[in-house]
C-alpha cells in the first residue's frame, strides 16, 4: 500500500474512534474506500446496518439517496456524505411533484419505489424496494396494480416474475443502460467458458441474454457458491474488486468497459478524512418528509 494511503487509513481509524463513527461503503466504491469501511454492501444491507448501528456518526460512502436513506432510518445520528456532489442520475429522473401527478392517473395502484430515489419521492410511495427484494416485495402486496418508480429496467425484471399489472416509470441507470445484448454476445465469444451474471438494472434484452441476474450482494453470493470458475460480470466495475478478493481461484471479466458510475467514484480516503474532521457535509431530511419516507422503508424491511 502506498505511504500516503496508509497514512490516510491511520487517520481514518483515529477519527473514527474519536467520533464514534461507522463507515459504510457501497459495493461500487473505489478499492481504498472499500478497504477503510466497516461494512461494504448493497443498498439493502447498508440500510439495515444504518438502522441498527450504535455509532453516533455514519459516514456513507455512496451516493446522496443512500445517505438520505440512512438519515431517515437513523434520525438521531449524524450522517456524512464525504462528497456532496455524488448523486444518482436515475434518482433524479423522478420528482415528488411528477409522481403526485402520475398517481392521480392510477388511483388504485400501489406505488413501489426503488431505493434509488430521493426522500421526497419515497415519501410519496407505499413501499420501497431494492434490487435484492423487489420481486418478493411486489408479490407480498395486496394491490393488483403497481406503479413502479423510477427504474423501468428493474420494473421489467419484476414484471417477468409477477402476475401484477406493472406500470413503469421511464427512468433508468445511465451506467447499466449502456450495455446491449450484442455486448453479451461479444463477451461470450471472448470467454466461451464463462457464465454471464448481470444486475437487473440492465436492459431486459441483456437480462435475457445473461445466465443470471442478481443485486450486487446476490452476485457476490453466487460467485462464492457456484462451481463456475469464470464469470462475465454485468454491473458497475467496483464490484470486481470484492469479487476477486473473495474468490482468488476464480476469474471475473467486466461485461462492458462503460460499466463505470462516475458518482460512485467521487469519494476517496482524503474526503472521508475531511468529512470526519469537519463533520461536513451532513445529510438531513426534514420531519415532514422523513416520516412518510420512513414508513415506506420500514414496510420494505418488514417483508424479509
Ligand atoms: P444494489 O447494490 O442494491 O444492487 O444497487 C445497485 C445500485 O445501482 C446502487 O446504486
Ligand atoms: Fe445511480 Fe446507476 Fe450510479 Fe447506481 S450505478 S448510483 S443506479 S447511476
């Protein structure tokens, strides 16, 4: 490890103890941030940790909606997002106002919202989902009609696995949406003995062309448990670091070189240190939004 990185890591440890802080990092974070984190995980796993932690401070190394989610679930904690500009273009594809308008057109539909959304949008929703529980959550609902927000690709993935009538918002993850079915064919040609595992944020034709589709934690479990030795991975490249660390005897190939989320790469150790030193930027959610948003998140957590 380079000297500067090990110094920063030492400083993070000191500050963590001083502040009684916990560091959560999403699976797409850069290597050094994953190494410094107490928990590395998917959106669902990290929201559970945020809800249950004894720490006074949560440093959320991810994007804005994740830090907001932590603040909703742990309102008495200080939540820091080391890089305030780390947002999610998909979450920005729906606003609370636009959702309120759409709800008027579908008064009987249950509003099911992917956690990749703002607190204000969650507050307009009946229940939240992550990519690891979306099918279970939708199938657990009494409603026959579902307004699914904002990821049309994850919505399509659920639609293939439920009898409910799905109305899909037209949002998508700019990173996963880049991949086309032809890229799966090309990757298979390059690595004929590998299986293709993708994230359900990919286009439906990519999910169909793949062998499996899972959330990031699902991909990690699959890689650990499978007999396959070679895997083509169709999700953000940050996951490859952990896959290689956990499975040194297996080989992983990124499905498409465009599988990089710039927002997930803004955070580094220096910014984590600055955040802990200055206790900024803090993410808060106003009470009027927090209560309904919390209800939608808690309903999700109760499903499994
Ligand atoms: P998961 O880690 O829940 O699979 O989420 C993927 C994602 O795109 C987060 O921004
Ligand atoms: Fe948003 Fe996609 Fe980046 Fe996740 S990978 S933060 S969904 S743009």
